């Protein structure tokens, strides 16, 4: 336990977050430090500003996308800095330009997150240049310095990548494995006596969102890195194999759902469930080891006594089977055995992944045939997409219009108050304004807390520390902290950023205490304007997306179920289609769970169908877990059914129920509740060794959940 804080610190220092923070700090600080030695700090600061603006678009992703985005942004911010510099003598022209640019560059978000970051970068340079009035020759020279600073950072980023081309993949893959281990720990809580099922489900669904996000990041980088998908190197094959196995392992983890309440009622008295909890937590610890080894270059090991504990668990179940009395149902014992077998398979997969780290074995790893293009989401850059979104029915259009209006309001307020650094109001509005109310509210709270606490810390530093060398070290730490946490924890990022700005202004001889007060005032004003606007100006409420998200998850589970049944029907099934269907389930589940969480941040009057939505989300999670279990019976356990035709009516009715559910959400229909459940003929008594019975029971369970989803969709009027 004493080593855990040290491990957490090591883990962070080896993470992509810290690497980003270090790279951005070097890119921003070096030009100013270098030119300050020649008495040209002012020019150095402008170069640093160009580097800072470009760093906004340098988020993790394929190097080609990062490079192209940085080059496009370099051109745009250079042009905008010239336009703003030549027109900022007129308040009316500047205000008009601000409105037009705010709308246009906010609309870029329809092309994805990286395009949205290009828009933010351009608006950032615009806001910072609004009050900087200078002769036209100086404007051109200023734009040239911005251009050079941007090119400097782009070259630095590209050089760092070429130095270690696999490093980013290792870091992101490591983060995704950590999320799976956290998901496993949340699963383990279900085996704890007196478990809070509602709380556990909420945590599980939220963690599933994080797992999907991280796995999607890995796909983007892994499948679009030339050294991995085209130039088959040992390191590339190694990373690809680890990721593919981790996705399969996560499916196994997803499948370990059973009626935990019934398990506790039957088995709490003998104390076997805490053993499951302990073993699952040890598997999570083993995944932590793999995650850390990816970053550190070490070799992972299994958690202490994990294999022995699994063997003991197997012995305990065997004893229960032999000595069971009437209080233990056969289905309960089947559940315990299936969970234990699944745990064995997960441990076996963990061992396999550990084996990939062996340096001798790594050279001999064989690549797997994966159609990578099908697993990567391609973002359209068609102009038609932009034109199609120029309507009030588009949430992006409403958001862009709101940003344009709010930036104008902020500009008018800033000019009216005549603060020395009034652009901070516009900066606050820019970083806080998000497409939805809940995200704006969340970012608002984070910004306020970070700014106020950071301002007091900064004032304390400047009040008690006068040594310039010490202040420079603090400045360096605050810069690295601010840039390292900007994607990980925004509160902490702003908390570091405020002292960094105050110390920087002190170095420039521009005061400190008055700057701190002004920053707090500007943040409060900007936050208030942005939050009020998100509520009152063309708001985007989460319930508007509810119907589509619910239909998407039903469709995804339906396709997943179809692909799994084909595993039993066909001897040579296309596993790519199966994996694509599985990925689609993760995506749609993540989207619905995220939407559900965001709704809680909205006003009560906008939290529509909260109870039903929670029930719907849980039912679909159960459905995908049951389907995953059915797939693993075939893929991992090699179960077969002697007469699969018997199960066809159940299978077809399940798909029929899911299809009806989707149709009912689209167009609410009355009086269709007489849809029956299909009962299998010749239902035999449960037998713990009967593969036919186990498969058939799983089909029945899936049909029952599909029926519950259908009944819930019938009640809902969205």
C-alpha cells in the first residue's frame, strides 16, 4: 500500500498527459528564454504566443492528422492576426469581425474535435490581438513572428514523434488498460455483501463510457500509424496484439453479469462470493501491471497468488456441486461455475498478454489479419455537411450562433468596463462555451474554482517569495502542471494556470495583486455571461437527443445478437462483422450513458424520463452482457447445441421484439402489448454439465430482457 502513491506518481510522469505538458512547456518557453538573452523578450513572447496557439490542436492522434491540423492552423492564425491588426482601430469593425469569426470557426466542430480545436485556436489569437493596436508594418511583423512561432512548435512536435514513434500508442494503450482494470474493480463490488446495486450500476455505466473513449483513441492512433499497419515491425505487432486481446478481454469482463441479488441470497452464508471479489480485484491489479509495463518498458507479472486463488475457487465450487442441498439451486451453481470459468479464461488471456512482453518472444510475434479501415471512424470534410447544418434544427448551428452573440456581449461589456486586460472576459467565454448546457455548467464551475483558488495561491507565492530563481522554478512547475492537466482535470489545470499567469506578469513588471483581482472579476463576468446564454439563447438540451440515442443502442444490440447467433449457425463466420457489431454496442452504450449523466446537470424541468432512461440503460447493459456471454460460450468454451433449430423461434422473436421497440420509440403506437414471449418445447430440468441447456437458458434470458425493453419502450412517449 505504501508503494501505491509512488506508483501513481510514476504512472502520471510516464503518461501522455505529462508528455504533452512537457512538450508544450518547452515549445512555449524556449523562444522567450532564448530571445530574452539578446534583449528581445517582446519578440520572444510573440513567438511563444504562436507556439501556444498551435499547441491547442496538437492533441493525441495520428501524426498525419496532427501535422496537417497544425499547418492549417498556422496559416489561419497568421492571416487572422493580420486582419485583426489592421482593423482593430475601429470598435465597430472589430465587433463585427468577432461575431463573424466566432460563428464560422465554431461551426468547424461539425468536422470533429480536431477541427473544433482549430476554430478555438484561431479565435484565441483573435481575442489576444483585439486590443493590440500598432502600425501596419508592425502588424505584418507581428504576424510573421506568430507564423515562425507556430512553425517552431510544429517542427518540435514532429521531431518528438519521430524520435519515439511508438511512444504515443504505448501511452494511450496503457491508459485504456487502466480503464478496463477500473471497470473490473467496479464489477468486483457486486460480489461484496450488502452491495448497493443502483450505485454500482451507475459507476459501471460511467466507467464503460471511459473504456470506450480510451479504446477509440487507441484505434485512431494504432490503426492510422504507418509503422504499425503498413511496416510490420516487432513493436507494431506487439502493440496490435495487446490491444486486440484487451478488447476481447473486455468482452469477457462485460459478459460476467448474473442476478447478483439471487447469488447473495443463496451463497452469502458460506462466504464464497468475497473470494470472487478478491480474485477479480487481483486480475485488475495484474492489468495495472501490464499498463505500467507498457509505459515503463518493464515486464508485467500476475498479482500475488492469483493462479492459486482461482484454483481454490474452482475446488470450492466442486465441493458445492458434490455436497449441495436444496437451498442451492442448480441455476445458482451454474452461475457460480460459469463466472469461475470466465475468470479462468480472463486470467489465461492476461497470461498470454504478459507473454508478449518477453523480448525473445516479441521478435517472433505474428501479425493478425485485421481490416483496420473498418474499425476507424472517418470524418467527412465535405462542404455539403456544413451547408446541411446551417439550420436551427442543427445543435452545432445553434451553438455557433450563441457563441457569436455571447462573444459580442462580452466584447461590449469588456469595452464598457475598460479593464486593463479585458480580453480575459472573452477568453473565459471562449473556453467555457460548450454545445450543451450541462457541459457549459460543468466547465463554468471548474473554471471558477480553479481561478479563485489559483489566484489566492499565486498571491501567496508573490507575497512571500522574492527570489527570481525560485519564482522561475515555480513558473516552470505551474506551466507544466497547467498544460499536463488540461485534458485530464480542468480544475487542476486552471489552478496551475492562474499562479503561472500572475508570476509571469510579475516577471514582466506588470503588477501582481491588482492582476489577480482583475482575473477573478473577468472570470466571474465571463462565466456568468456564458452560463446565462447557454440556458436562454437557443439552448441544446440532452433530452432532444434521447430518442436517437435509445434507437441506436437497440439497433446495435440487435445487430450484435444477430452476429452472435451466426457463430452457432455457421461453421466459418466472418469475425470482422462480429467485432464491428461489438464495437457498435460499446459506442452506442457509451453515448447513451454519457447523455444520461449530462442530464443530471440540467435544470429539473429538462430532466425528462430520468427514471425510465435509467431503467432502459441498465436493461440494455444487461442485454449486451447476456449476448457477450452467449458469444463466449461458443468462442471460449466451444459449446455447441445439438439441435439449434429449436432455438430459432426464440432468436427470431428476440429480434422482432427489439425491432418493435425501436419502431415504437420512433412513432409511438398504442395497443401492441399482446406480443408474446416464445416458450421452448421440452424444457428439461437444469443440468450443470448440459451444454444444450446452458445455451438455451441464455437465449431465454436474452429474450426476456428484449421483452422488458419492448414493454418500457411501449410506455415511453418521447
